[in-house]
């Protein structure tokens, strides 16, 4: 089976597996509620997909407008030149100094700060620029796949939303999962880069990449140490303030760059904002497809059966099954961010915020990102239908994140 057919068969599999399981439940257990639940999920998931796209319209318009100012003001070109030594190694097919490297950097920076609303439009802008360089418009290029994997591996320095959820659920120390999340997400991203490089035959054993990855490890260690000196209240305040200050700094810097270049900043913003509206409309069909498939799969009970099967297998091998209760979050995360968030909250409600399962669910939530959602939205926005090795690399990075999260949770809380 060709790699570009993977997503197609996974989507078909959601419906076939869900239908078979629902039919078995009806015939053998007399469960008359399962089919209505599945149909209800199709309508609710379709509505959710549209609401997500509609909600993205304003954010997309804002950030693509800001990016347009940055482009015309020269900021993106400056970032591209600064990052050129690194990106020429990681993205060898991108011309040296191309503006897309600046857009990629802005997207990655927003993800690292936990600024999801800013990261999505910046990522869509980068994908659009990568499509301009793409020779086969219906097929994902190597730079597109590397960029996608960097997003799906979910590198995050400040997982503020997870800390807030833990505080709301009554955790005695909401920030006790901060260091484990940093470690798990770092290993997930590192694995994603290595795996994708192997597929694309990119040599990472060079001075530039070794210094970059080593420097990244040092930055992660410094952040861990710095936040480790703070109590939970101060940590939440500092991380929230730092993220928002940096975000506002970016906006002001872009506007001032436009003023310095003597461009019409307002017109540049409107030009970019128009692109945001058309992009939001373009991704609706892709979101509907992926969210409906996931919704039907969940409503049929297939997810519960999968978890029970894993638990039985681990027990049969004599392994510790403490982690199994948190697996719904890990398995849902590549499919749906909101679904995984719901699973995380459910785990903390059922087992307790300070339980092993509750903490591990939070680490799962922060260690990777929504692979299929990102793939559907990013590739769908530019009309990519042949994904090549994108799904395989994204899921392998997710697997690395899951394994790292389990090992780290046992190390810290086992």
C-alpha cells in the first residue's frame, strides 16, 4: 500500500470497525443505543468541525495580516537569513534565505510557547509558502513533511493550559508534571527529526546540527532549572506573562518594521487578513472528514475495547498495568486535541489529579500534538492529497513521545 493511501484507509477503518462493533453489540447484547449514538456523533462532529473553522477565521485573519506586514517590512527575510545555516541542513530542498524559513521559525516558536491560536495561522502561512516551492502540487514535498513532523511532535516549553487544568482539578502541586512534559516532548521532537531525516536521507551528523541539537538540549535544561526554582503560583504567572509579552513584542516589531520600510501597514494587514478568511473556508471539508470518523469510532465503543485489549495483553505478559488507565489520552491525542483533553480531564476526575494515571494523562497530553488534525488542516489548506511518509513519521514521533512519557512517569511518580 502506498504511503499516500494510509490516511485514506485509516479513515475508512474508523467507519468499518465502528459499524462491525456496533452491529455485534446490537445482535448479541441487545444494545439499541449504540447506532443512535454513532449517528448523533456524526452530526455533532460535523458541527464541531464547522465551529472550529469558523472560530479560526478571526485568528487566521489576524495573524496572516500580521505576517503580511512582517513580510513587507523585511522581518521574515531577516529571520530567514539568521536561520539559513540550520534550515539548509534540516530543509535542504528550501533555497537558502527563502522567506519560508522565517515563517517556519515563527510557527515553531509559537508552539514552544503554547500559543496554539498563533501557531496554526503561522503554520498555514508556512505551508502555503512551501507549496509555492513544491513541484508536484498534489504531493507532499520533503520540506512539507519535515515541517509537519516538527508540529506533530509537539515541542512545548510552557504547557500552561495543562497546568491550569490540574489546578482546577485540585492537584496539590499542579506544576509537578512540568519537567516530565518537557522531557517527553523533547524526546518526541528529537525522534521525529531523526526518523524523518532517515526517510529523506538527511545527514544530521554535521557540526551545525550537532551544535543546534546540543544547544536546544541546553536551553531545555536551563528552562527546567529556572522554573524549578519557583513555586507553582509564581511559575504560572511568569510563564503566562512571558508568553504573552513575547507575542505582543512580535506584533509591535512587525508593525515597526513596516513603518521603517515606509509601507502602508494597514493595507498590508488587510491583504493578509483576506487570505486568512479564504484559508479558514478551505479547511472545512478536511476537518469534517477527520472529526466525523473519530466521533463514530469513539461512539461505537471501539476505543474502550482497544484499551481493554491492551490491558489484558500487558497483564498476560506479567507487566505493570498502572499506565493503561491513561492510554485513552495517548491514543486520542493524534486524532483529536479536544478529545484528548477530555480524556485527560476524565482521567483526573476518575483516578484523581495526583494519581499516577492522572499525572501520566497530563504528560501524554503535553508530549505530542494532534497528528491527523494537523495533517488534515495543513495539507488540506494547500490541496495536498498524496502524503507520502508524513503519516508514518508523525505517528512514529507520537509513539516515541508515548513511550518516553510512560518511562518518565514511572521515573518521577512510579
